[in-house]
């Protein structure tokens, strides 16, 4: 299970996920900070990565293309980085359970 963190989320989220023992990259780490959603989608699909995003467009793409990558859609208000990381850490066990159950579009609210 590996993760690709989208541009609206901080690179610190990818670092936090790596600290939990899972491979994770931020789009900026792979030269895709300005990439269009379909490019990120294709990269994640090719790499077998799960996209973590705040962008509703990925959730829409997932419903249109059911064979694409798994999407974790964070429905959180704009907030400071540490608040985001703390909220994500709180939801992490639930998210892993849902991934292990095979959910392909996971909507998380903090």
C-alpha cells in the first residue's frame, strides 16, 4: 500500500505516512506539483498508489472510472498544518480498515 499526496496537502503529510511505515510521496517530490488531475491520476494508477486529496475532482473521476486508483478524499476546512496532521492521525486507523476492506473511494471528514 503506497500513497500519493496531492498538491493542496502539505508534504509533511507524506512524511507522516512514511513515519507510519508506508511508502508515500507528495506530488512535489516527483515533479508533479503543477500537474493536471488526469496526469496525477495516471501516475497513481501506473504506480499502484492511493491518492490522498482535498480535490473533489478526484472523487468524481473515481465514480466515472471505477478501475482507476483508490482515492482518499479529505473533506476538511483549510487549517494549519499541525491541525491537519493531528486530524489525519486520528482518522488513520479507520482509513486503514476501510482500505483493507477494499473501499475504493474513502471520504474522510475531521
